C-alpha cells in the first residue's frame, strides 16, 4: 500500500465535503475493517446458536491474543470491553473502598473517567484528590513530583492518563507508576489514545490495570476497547455487567456479559492487519511528524503558540487561539460549533483560561488539510472584535 493523505483517503468512507482533522475523538474505521465486521455479523445471523456457542468463544480469544501481542501482553491478561471508559469503570467499581480512602486523579484527566471515580468514591464515603499537571509544556520530573505530593497514607488508587484527552499531553506513565508503586499505591492507566498511536508494551509500564481503545488510532469499529489486568490484580475484578461468568475468573466474567454483537471485537484482527499494511510503527512516526508540522504551521499562520513545542511524540497536537476577552468552555465550544458549520471537524477546548485547538493526524491527512484549517480559522477569527498578538509580542 503506497502513499498517504489524499492518495489513500479512498480507503475510508469519510464525507469528502468535510475537513476531518479530528481522528482522536471517535476514530474512523476503514472500509476493509467495516467489511470484516459485516462478515462477522452475517456469520452470527446465519445461525445464532451455532455462532455464540461454537464459533464465537474461540474467535474472540484469537482476536484477544492478536491484540495482546500488539500491546506486548499475554492474551490471558486482556479482555475486550466496549471502550476505555467502561474498562476504567470496571476497575473503579470493583474496588473495596472504605470511608476516608482517597483516589488520586489528574487535573487533565478525562471527564467521564474522573466522574466514574467520583461516583465510586462517593458511594463508599471516600474522596477524590487531584494532582495538578502543569500546562502547556510540562516537565516530566515536575509531573512526577506533583503526583508524588498528592499520594498519602489513605491513597487506595491513582488514575493516570497515558495521553490526556483535551490537552493531548503524553505523560511519563512509567515514571509515575513507579512513584506510586514505591508508596504501595496501585495504578489504573487510562490509555484511551495510546493503542495504534504510540508504541505500547503495557507490562513494562508498571501499572496494575490498563484500559485502552481500539476504535481510535487502531481504526477498529466503534465499541472496541480492552482492559488489561496484571495477573495478581485479576482476582476480585468484575465487569460492569455481572452475568453467567460471575465467579469464573477474569476471562470468564468479561468474556460473556449477555447476548450482544461481538463483531467490533472480532474485526480488530483486520484493524491490526490494516495498521500493519500502512507501516505499523512507521505510520505512527509519520503521523506524529505530521501533527508537529501541522501545529507549527497553524501557530505561524495564526501568530500564536503550540502546546508542547514541536515535539513529535504522537499524532495529536495543540495550538492556542488568541481571543480577546475571557475564554470559558462555552465560548470554546461555540467556536467548535462554528467550525462544524463550516464543515470542519476540529475540537476546541478551554484550558488554563485560553482556547486551544486540538488537531489529529491520521494516514488520510496531509499538510494541505491543515493549510485549509488555517484558512478557515483565519476567516472565523476575523469575526471576533479583537485579535490579540501572541503572548511573546505583548509589552
């Protein structure tokens, strides 16, 4: 398979009238993966009983084994879940928390997972402690130190993001997990944006549980994620839905939570194959370079700054938007809606009192896409009363 950008865009059913530079939010499955999913669905409907009793169990574990190998894990330590949020919920709701216990989360933690942690804590009379992550260019040592400050004698769990969602920060997860381990604190890693985006060897990270998505950078169908659990952390871990597998161990409990369409999980094998045909780690490096180059282009065109400089660490990057007056989340979301009205998909969020644009670079993107984005933003920003100069140019 040759070429990227416009040369390969036909592999997806993306709306050609839209400028899609937001693969990070919901992903986009290529046609070959959707074809594989439809074939699994057809097999299921040809004879449902035969499929669920005889075909599906072995096929599901085969798919799990291939995915586990991709993330450096043993297949018996990995189970499918709908998405990383479901995986995090399973861990959080399996905790035996007591009044006064603490769960540490990050200030840039994903909203849904932080809310799940708050729910679990509130039910037990425990509390949430937040570790502040410096922004927009955090130093790894400082990040670890800020986390260490919030770990205490009552900390029962640390929920750590591998790559943050709104702020697109690649955090030093291994060093953070080691700090937690030294204090006897287990770690739940939210790796929603990592699989297919960066190289993964989950066991080497030193975490206790790792929840990831396959529908984003691995380009599997929607509803395909996984939960990895270290072997000594599987006892007492239960899925969000308790079903016939209850009491049968990690794989039995997560492998069957009721009759449902398993085709998204089973099609992950084609997603893995497609990712490899595009170059695997070579694709990841290409996407990271494009994201950094695109961020620099946008910052130059708009006279502002990027989030982490030009570090090519992964396929998402931030660009600050210079707006006059206070910037709240509602204003940032309004700007995003206006972009959508212009047939452009690129998220904008408020972070630290400023509006930040998050861009994503996938195989179907090329630098020209971000030139078009710069044109749209220049037009959109021209509607604001005042466009301030970049911070460095202010008196």
